[in-house]
């Protein structure tokens, strides 16, 4: 596979000195942690603990000074500095709705964070009789978030679940936000489901400028029967999202029902079919949900899981520590409690095969390539773990 530098998160445009400091602190700490040896088809690797004592860590990212930021779903933003979890949560985080699957979700620095200090958070915002997937940005300095402003609030209906909440900047500086279907039932036939209705944000991927304004070339701009923020629709609950480091394509994984988790390439204006088509069945009795598995005008996944592993975090690897894994997708499982590697074709379009790298490790919420090229996973029961090559 062609070797290129990964430009999408969490790797930022940082000075070489700051990056060297980050790599040194991450590597030195993990070397001190007790590690476990694991084998795989292409690479043997060590699994070590970076930070524990976290409550449902949902997302992580790095700053140019080497600090790791971690969101906890109950509503706290935490700092891991030089291998130590700072006791006090970050001040300035908005109030979050924590019922059901609600909470604080993703954290994402602006691509030019080193100069503008802008930090983005997604969360379930409490409203008088409901809640909404919301994105704010603020200035992060001196371990505090200030000047916080709302740049997006989803127009959705439904229950306390399937919020989506992933954030990603692409290589052109556009901000993408995943919105789940909010567990909304159809009011009539399957085509009437809110995820198939462009007048709300249920089950969509949103595309914005970095200030929250709508790009002029969004696919539904100027259509009276569609919200202009929508980039794609027909999604169930995209809990993982990443930009392919070599192709620049936007990928998501979608948490399916009983079977039918999906790995998708998201393209402008496309309909991804939920709940009209799919590969899952209803929870419990296993009765059919979908009309069929395929339908004209609706996209097929690049890979799917039956039975479901309850997909969450997603990362497409672009580093040098694991050369045989370059361009592969890494998917975390909640119900499956596993880390799956999906081998993609050289053009980054289709899945070839799947390998389970870790099993029974705990519910994996997030996966990222660190500044050092290692792979980091956020687990609900073991905190933040690091995969590094075996010596």
C-alpha cells in the first residue's frame, strides 16, 4: 500500500519538538506499565495500560503538548499528562443529559489548535422535554474550557438512545458529525421512518464548516424539503467515524440491531437504507425488521457483522509501527467486547477479510492512532490501553 502521512485526527499539525515530547512521554509510560503479549496474523503486539480510574471513557485525543484528553460519558473531560490522570476534571464543560445512552461523547481539537486553541465537544444536551445531540466549541487554555458556543444542535425526535455523536475533520477542514436515529419507530411503513426523512436530523451524517455554518456544496442545500446540514442519511447509530488516511474518504461504523452492524464509506447525498434494508433482525424474538437486504437507490455496507458485535469506535491505521496494518480498519465492539481488524483493498474501498485481535477485553468505546504510531483503545472496564509492536 502507498505510504502517506496521516493528516486526520488525532494527529495534529504540531511542531516537531512538541511531537517528540508527546512520543517520549507516551512510550516511557507504557514501558513502565505491565504488558500482555498477543499474537495476530501479521503482527505480534504488547497491550499495556495508559490510564485507568475512568468512568465509561467515550473518546480520546491528543494536544500538541502531548496531553491526552478523554471524555467520560457522565459528563467529565479529563487530562492524562505524562502518564498520570489529573484528578480534577476540566472546567467549563456544558451540562449534559446522562439518562439512557446520553452523556458527553466526542472531543476533537481544531486542525489548527496549536494557534487557535479551539476544542470541539459533542454531547446529549438536556432540553425541557427531550435531549439533542449537540456540538460546541470553546477555547482550551490553562486546562480550562472558555468562550463556549453552540455550533450545532440536532433536530431529532425519539428516545434516550442512538445519539451518534462522533466528530471528524476531513482534509479540507470540514467538520462531520454523526447523528443516530434516536430509536424512533416508523409512523407507518418503513419509508416513513425519521431516518428516511430529510426534514429532521435523525439517522444522518452532518457536514459543516468549522464555525458551524453550512457549506454551499452540501447535497441538499436549497431544497425546501430537506435540512441543509445533512450530508448523508438512512443511518441507524454511527458510533465510529474516521477519515481514511490515504484516500481521504469518510468511513463510519454503525451499531446495528441483533445482527447487521455495518462498515460504510459515506458519500455526499447517499441513502444508507435504515430501516428499509439491512442484515439484522429485531432484538429478542429475532423477527424481521427490513423489507429486504438490498434496494435500488440505497447503499450497501463495505462489511457487516452477523451476529452483531455492537460496533463503536473506528480507526483506519496510517502509521509506521505496524506496516502490515496500513490502511486497515479497526473496529471496537461493545457487546462483542472485541477489537476487530478489517483488511481493506489497496484502494481503500472494500473489505477483504476480518481478524479478531482482542476478545473479551471489555466494551471498547474508542480507537485512535496516537502521535507515536501506536494504537490506543478506550475500554469501559480497563481504561485506556495501548497496542505496540512486540520487540
